[in-house]
C-alpha cells in the first residue's frame, strides 16, 4: 500500500516542478499575477513561478496580421459598397494588453470594423477608388490612437477590395466615357483655336511684308512644278511682278 502512495507523491512533485518552470521564447512575455494581483512582466527565457500563489499569462509580441471582414459602407455620395481590409498590429505593453481589455485580439478586430465604416462613410466613391493611401493612413492613425490604451501599436492598414454593385459599375463606365468625350472635344477646340491664331498671325505678317507674299508664291510654284503636270496655270498679280522686277 505504500508504493501507490509514493507514486502519488512523485506525480505531485513532478506536476509542481512542471508548473514552477516555464520557458518563454524570444517573442513571448509572461504577465505574472501573485494572488490575483499584477506583479511583473517576465521573459524571455526560463521563468520560475510559485505554485498556487502565482499565475502567468503568455503574450506574443510578434506582429499580428488580421483580416477585417467585408463591411457594408454607404459613401458620402450615397453609393453602397462592400469594403474589406487587413491590419497589422502588435503588442508593445503586455501588462495593459492583459489588464485593460478582456480579449485584445477580438477588441481590435471589432474596433477595426467600426472604424473602417466610420472613416469611409465620410468620403465619396471616387476618393475610395483613387485615394486609398490617404484613407489607409487616416484609418491607421485613428485605430492607433484608440488602441494605445490597450498597449497595442497599429503599424499599418491596407484596404484590399472595394466591391461595387453591377449597376453602379455600368454607371461609372458611362460617366468615364462621357468624360473622355468631353476632354477630346475640348482638346479639338483648343487645337482649332491655336490654328486660327496662327493663321491670323501669318496673314498679318504677309500684309506687313509684301516680299513674304512673293516668296510664298514662288514656293508654291516650286511645289507645283514637281508634280507630273504638262501645263501649269499659276495666277500672279501684276503688282507683284512689278515689285519683283524692281519697278515701283
């Protein structure tokens, strides 16, 4: 009967030794409580605990990559879209991460969802599509400010997808096509205006300098002579002939 008793004692001693000694990796910290009260944060390496008196909660310090589920967002211009994102954060204060919030992972996830809807709802659809970097920075700054009390640092936020309804996609395509047509017409009108201005300037120059008009006639004659024509009829004003001959 004594042998089973010894086995029981050995098992208890081994269990207490296993409980007393813990090994924490380089990216882990242990939040130690003594009789329910916070004592200190220890680690990494070998940690010794007093059985029954002390308890430890493990906390990882590595960056957590969390996917934010797709959220229904109504933009400022009343367009309904679905947006999802990913956030990168890590624990920088294990004490606050354990004491100040019940589950910092769940709390950060819920806060990220509500912040995503709140920030994007203040912008137009065009901003969501064209200014993602600015929106990412705004969401990251707001999240980081709110999670600071939990000892969490939000390093980055990236909007992954902005899903738009099919009818809205067609409307945006029509709008883009109309915008391209408008730009083409404006560019064509500006070209016509510039060409007209050049023609007016050329006419003014020819009017002020008759010799330029004579040179233009001669250039045109040279171009016509290069063609395969047997007969060339080229009108030439008599006053131009007189000026070319040196007569007044």
